[in-house]
C-alpha cells in the first residue's frame, strides 16, 4: 500500500527534534501564550518576510480574523464584496461569509487551476473591498495584474497561504508576505504541519496585527479588559514548539516534494491524463500534485485496487455545497471550469517522505491505465 501521505513517516523525519521540543514544553509547565509562541511567531515572520506573525487555532480562524479585524478597523463593513477564486477549499469562502461579507467567485484558468486574473476587473464594483487569492495546491496564485488591480481600485490583497508554505513569487518574495495580510494553516498534512490544528496571520500592518491578536484572545488586549467580542483561538505552546522545529526543515522537505513532482511531470504519459501547466519550481511547493482525468472515478478505483491511495481536491465546489444553496450571491451562478475541475481532479501521493521507487510504481500504473 502506498498511502496518500503518511503523517507518521513525515513526523519520523525529524522525530528526535520534535520529541525534545515537546518534552521541553511539558517540563516547563507553561502551555499557552508563552516563549514557544513568541519564538515561532518571530521565526515564521522572518521566514515569510513579514513584520508580524500572530498564531491562532487554525487556518480558517486566521482568515476569519483578518476580515473581522478589517471590519473592526472600519476598512470593511458587512455587505461589502470580496473577490475570491471559485476553485478553492470551502474555508476560504466560509471566512468571508462568517463576517457578513459577500464572496464574488471568479473562475480559474483551465491550465493552471488558479484564479483567472483576466476575469477579475469586470467583477469589481463600488462595494468591492478586497481580492483574496488562494495559493492552491502549493502554486503561487499572485500575478502582477492582480497587484495592479488592487492598487488601481484601492483594494486589500489577502492571501490564503494554507497550502503554500515556502513558496515564492516570480520576483522572489515569499507567499504570505505579498499582500496586506495572509492566513496560514498548520493542519498536520500541510507542508508545515503541526501535530494537531494550528494557524497564523502574517502582515506588515501593526494595527491589523494587534486587532487580530486581540480578537483571537476573547477580544482582550489586557487581562479582563475586552475591546472586541472575540473568541478563544490561540496556538498552544506544544504546537508552536513543534512548528518551530519543522520550520528549520521546510525548504529541505519542499525540495523533496519538487523532486517527486518532476518525476510525475517527466514520467506520466497517458492520453487520458492532463497535467496542469508546469511552473518554475520556485513558485510551486507541491502541497498537492493534481491531475485531471475524464474517467477520474475509474482511475481512482484502479489505483486503489493496485495499492495506491489518492484523494480528490475537491469533489464538490463551494458554490455547489448545500450550505450555500440559497445564498443570494449564488443564485444562478454558472462556473463550468470550476465544476469540470471538481469532476476530473485527482491528487497523487506526494510529500517529504515518499520513496522514489513508490513514485515510479505510481507512474507505471497511471501509464497502463
């Protein structure tokens, strides 16, 4: 059996360092809002290239707090619009609607699977306040055109960097540092994954960083003093310590992912399979390796029968989910490219621990399908 991603094997790559970090926290007797958080936030901000990093409970919360902070600061108000890719995990959309904002869904390009920047300007209205890009699958979704549109219309640029830790833009900036704020997820399966849930916000805006930190601590900036009606959304000390260990190895782990991706790109040769456009490896950390196949379900069953686990990202796009069926912004929405991706996408095993011989086996199976 070749698993999609063995978290045990991923953790085992740096087991000694992780175990020492956890032991240090346990023995310290301090488990929340302590030195481990301070160290990780400082190290991660430096790595990303932002002035501030604020840890929180998970990636969804990170995005929620960004939008909520902008509302509290008077930059946005419920009813304002946020342009966002239609092809994304639902968390991106949930963060927008959670704050009473209106998502405006934009189709992806069929060859890159990322937001189509040629469709954005036509969707901008007087109520548009931000463009939220998603570095989906580990690919940098930012383009100079998106940056120019934000400047032209005075829009905030928000990044969903949940799947792209360590990725670069074409001009050498890390994703997570190129917009006004970015949300990061440290779910265990991510390129930088904790041993449980975790998330963070990065930004260069001190006012936004302070508002996010306050909102994620019950709305309190001083003990028993509450500026906002916030929630409890904090990164615990054990997760911060583990993440700080794994951060040191992130570029090395991503390099292995890129080697696996190169094997897939160079080895897969089947007319039934479409590979997304290959980008410069600096702009892709291959959180996932998606392929497209019109016989996706048959292909997945065939690989399973031959001992290969695969996943679909994602079988039902956000605008087709029951929770948004009656949303006013979703009435009559037609997104054929997004729906085709949902019907054809299949993610192959990739990660820092997968063996080259297993990748070769997968390629051989795909070519014989």
